[in-house]
C-alpha cells in the first residue's frame, strides 16, 4: 500500500493549511507527472502508427484494379425483322364484315324443316319414331361378348362395318360385329372369342393404316 503524505504547516496562532509550491511553468507535481506519461505514450505509439500506414499502403498497391470492359455492340440482324401486326398496332385487313345476330323466325324454321332431303337419304316421317319402342333394350339386341369381366374395349376403325373388340382378365379377346343380323334370340351370332393371352388384356390397339392389325 502506498500513502501520500502531504506536509502541513501550522502557524502559531492561525492553524491554516499552506498550499504546495508551484513551479515556474505553472504546473504542480501531479500535472507534471501526467504530462510526462502522455509524452512517453506518444513516443511508444509513433512506430506502431508508421507500420500501420506502411501496411495499408502496401495492401492498397497490391489490390488489382478491374480492367475496363467495353460493352459489345449489338449484332445487326442478318435477315428480315419479323413482327406481328398486333405488336405494331396494325389492324388486319382481311376480316369478314361484322355479322349481325339473327333470330330464328317461325318462317325460317318452317322453310328448313320443309326443305327437300338430299339425294339418296332415307326419309322418315315424324310419326314413325316411337321412343317407348325404339329406345328400349330388347334381349335380342343384347350381346354377351365375354363370359366374364371386361377390362378393355375398342371399336375397330373399319369403313364397311362396325366391329367391337373386348378383352377380359383371363386373356380372352372377343369380337362382335354390331351390324350383323341376329339369327338367334339368345344373341350368340356375330360374336367370336379367342384366347391368345394368359394374363389380363389391359388395352387393345388398332392401327389406323391397317385396321385388321390388332
């Protein structure tokens, strides 16, 4: 432990403290010691500051500068520049005239219904059609193409007849000629079955160019 002792002089009768003597520069001992410490610290930091400045200058010189890159000029188009009329804001000149909405009048409907049929077309009177008779599925019209569950079906693209091909989960393929005339009330005519596969027939594909290839 350090203790600072200050001399105190007492007068014979006043008993008052006498301040310490001041030097010629106007500083006491404490302020003179403080100034001395500041000067020594400045002397120690001066070499460090010089080294820091030298290192910063070396880093600044070693840092490469980015070369200036000129922007390439756009290439001139070699062919004709194509742009749509919509992008240029030009209205098309081949539009048909504005069509007005026409309401179907009774006279127009009568003229359409009373028009003669085309040559070779079968004419059927309105009274010949009976929905309750013609749209009922008769047992003679039903065909059991496969004996079990059908998993795939395709209408073959034939021009002279309508043939339906169906496949089941057992590997059977059945063909039904839908335009054939029924000869049996059970509906067994026009149906042919084959067993070319041992697994399920998941899809049936017919070639458009050669419809007989299935």
